[in-house]
C-alpha cells in the first residue's frame, strides 16, 4: 500500500496513476476553465454570422483527422473543444443554414438555442412532477397554448417527446389500449390482428410504429388532389371493421406539405368511435397562421396529435409535442409500474413520463417555452407565415421560367419541381456541386419514379433572392 492511501481505503489498481475521483465534479479552477472553454465555443457558434454550410467527410478522412481522442489520461478540454470546432463540427451539415432546403430543415431561434444550454446546466428530471414541477409547469403552458390553437378542449394535455416517430408510436399505443379496454368492457374479443388506417402518402414513421406494435397498416388511397378523404377512410373502415383501432390523418405531408381532408375523415371516425390521430409533425405549425386555419378544419376533433417544435416551431433538436384530447387514456396505457416508482405513480400528480414511451425525460420543451415567453406568439405566426409566402413566391418564379415546372402547387412551405430534360445523374451532379461550392443543400427527391427537386423552407433567414440564385444554377 502506498503512503498516500489512508488506512482502510481499498488499494489502487497497481500501475494506475493517482486520481482524485471528484476532480471532474468539484468546483475548481480546472472545472471552471472547462465550462468557460465550452461556453465560449457555444457562444461563438450560436451567434456566428454567415456560418458555413459544411459537409460530410468520409470515415477514412475522419479517422485520419480525428481518431485517438479517447485516452486513459484525457486530452483536456482545450484540445477536445478544438478538435470539435475545427474537425468534427465542419463535418456536420449546418441544418439551420438558410441554404439548407432538404428534408425538413431546422431553424431554432437564438433564444431557444441559448436556453437549451440552461436545460443542460440545470440537471432537471422532466419525468415527474415531484422532481421537475417548475419545468413541467412551463412545458404545460406551451402544450395548453398549442392545444387551444388546435381547437382541443380545456382538458387536453400531453408531453414533449424525443421526436415525431416516438410521438406517433406513443399515441397509437394509447389508441390500441383504449380499443382493447372498450372490447373488454363490452365483453367482445379482440381481433386476431389489429390495424391502423392511414393515407398511402403517410409518413414512414406510421409503418415503423405499426411494425413495433405488430399491427397491420391499411393504406387508403388519397384522391387526385393528394389528400386523404373521408370516403376512402370509410371504405377502409368498412372492410376492416373490427380490426381498426385508429385512423391517422396527416396535417402536412413531409414530401409535399399536403394536408388531408381532416374534417371528412373525422366524420367517419366519430361515426364509428375509432381513434383519430393527426400526424402534424411538420405541417400543423401552419395552423398558427390565421389564414391557414381553414385547411386544417377537423383537427379540433382529434383524439391525439403531434407537432414537432424542432421542425416549424423554431426549437433545437429534438422535440415533439404529443397532445391528447383526454390524457387519462394515455396514463392508463403508458404508466410504468415498479416498486421503486410507487411513490410517484400512486399520486394524482401530472407526470409527463406517464403519457408516452419513456421514463427518464429531458425537459425538452423548455427551449420552446423560453423563446415563446421571450418573443410572444405573434412573432411565431409571422415567422411561419414567411415560409408559406416564400414558397408561393418561388413557385410562381419556377412556373415563369423556361425549363422548370412545378410538380404541384405548394400548400405549405414545400415546393417540388423538375428541371426538364435532366437525368437522375444530372440532378445528383448538380446537387453535389451545390454542396461542394457551399451554396445550398438541396438533395434530389423522387415522386412516382421521377427524380425531382424539393425546397423545404423553414428558416425566416431563407430569402427569395437566395432561392432565385439557386434556380439560376439550373439553367
Ligand atoms: C418528420 C416527420 C415525422 C417524424 O418525426 P421525427 O421527429 O423525425 O421522428 C413524422 N411525420 C411527419 C409528417 C413528419 O414530417
């Protein structure tokens, strides 16, 4: 035993250097310097004007440039920060760049980005009221505001989940649980297979949720307008009467921004007492713009819905607002029972972990709460309106240009168009060049087998001029 080990302490592993176990946690000049180092970088990044778009590197390049950071003694905060800033971060595409127009971009407000750091610094457990009441209260303020905007009744409530995929899955699990309970109460047997009805154009996460739940997907055909209507849903319900536990309507498809005919779908689900879920991960935010509200008629009849703040509500990754018309059913479906949790689950407290598939939970709604509280809801409506208006303007420009044509008129902030005469390889070369030149990130998409281009507009910093410059490169 060496001289510096007090009597009774376990002997150190031979050969390991002397380490004080509290060195990483104690408040010391060293830990303060580490916090400063990281916050300085976070500040530079958060307020960086003209931030580069950046681009992926190959595994080989990253191995050469960045391997070997995990060592027994540590490389220190300065070197680790520098490695991230100079090598790793530039190998990540900047999703909030105004030229990032693929998939669904992100565009967190500066207030939301900054507050995300506070959430990290505060070590809040967001799963239970007992531990996180202040945070849960603030999140609920946001959820109740959203629920009212969507026309849901006063008792509606929910939880911020990781993303739309998990939000959809959690809602569908609640819906199936409700159907099982109804069968039990009526003395009816459950069907051999459960099924969920959605549009053939629904997001892939519905299929994924169905696979996890081991239920069937009945894909109802959308009309010529791309929207799912009540008639198609009625036929799907009649053909699968006992099996269907939920219908999913999409409030803004990811590919085109198409909003299903929710009112006519809701009429069919209400008539048959089938659960109606609205997948509004991307598009439901548009309901905050008053002139868009008629397109979403029927949302107020939903049993559950989701909208992703990390998409069009300007929050950082990752957050999905999952809202139930009556959260009591979600609690029955999702509350985890365990002896060590009894003190939490045997109260009437509002515990967010009871409403979806999760237990431990980051208070991931707080960045949106802070930004909304800071700026007020009017600015949010204006920022969302920007995307809708800009999509219409650039669609008009595309229509006016020889060689370009719209695949369909934009309904929300997604514009899909083609460059006449180009092969898939032409599109890919053009897209690669645009990223290589750090102009924009526009990956080719496809529609019914045809390669097409797609602008998804989220950021209020994306301008008409920037989009016109991109169109110019298609000449
Ligand atoms: C993005 C999206 C999802 C999935 O959400 P994630 O947050 O990526 O898991 C589901 N549905 C629609 C309509 C979407 O646009």
